[in-house]
């Protein structure tokens, strides 16, 4: 009887730990999202752009309103993938600045949060 009770308690404890880990991961994801949004809003404001007037910022009006990201192949690690993506996107945005009405949050981030903002932002 004691052995059966111990197994049940072990299963309950394992279930509790999984739930606690999921909650901690969700909190961390929320903090990362809030940090990104705060940085992006500050970058846009620093460039003299009202963040609420940029359509891409609407997805941040409600928590978790963005569609989930698709799974990607990660051959070199997440940090290197993010860096490569940001460098590529920054290069594209410098060569052809996006229209604020159609810009994605990542385009806004590389344009207004990484380095100096452009002199004049297209508003078309």
C-alpha cells in the first residue's frame, strides 16, 4: 500500500512540476513579448512616429493576438538564426524602406530600434 501511495505521489509531483514549468515558460514568453513591444514603441517614438498610427502595432493591442510562429529548421542555434534574420532584414529595409502602413513589426524594429532611425519615414 505504501509503495502504491508513493508512486501516486510521484506522479502527482511530476504533473505539478510540468505545470509549473509550463507556467514559468509562459511568463518568460510574456516578459519577452512585452520587452520587444516596449522597445519597438520607444524606437518609433524616437523617430517621431506615433506607434498607435502604425498598422503593424495593432497586433500588440491585446496579449497573444499574434499568430503562432511556424516551426523552423535551426541548424546553427536560435541566437545565430535571429541575428542572421535581423541583418538580412535590416539590409533590405535600408535598400528599400518599407511603407509604414504595410510594415511588419520586425521591419519596424530593425528600422527604428537598431541603430539610427532614417531621416524621413515613408507614410504612404
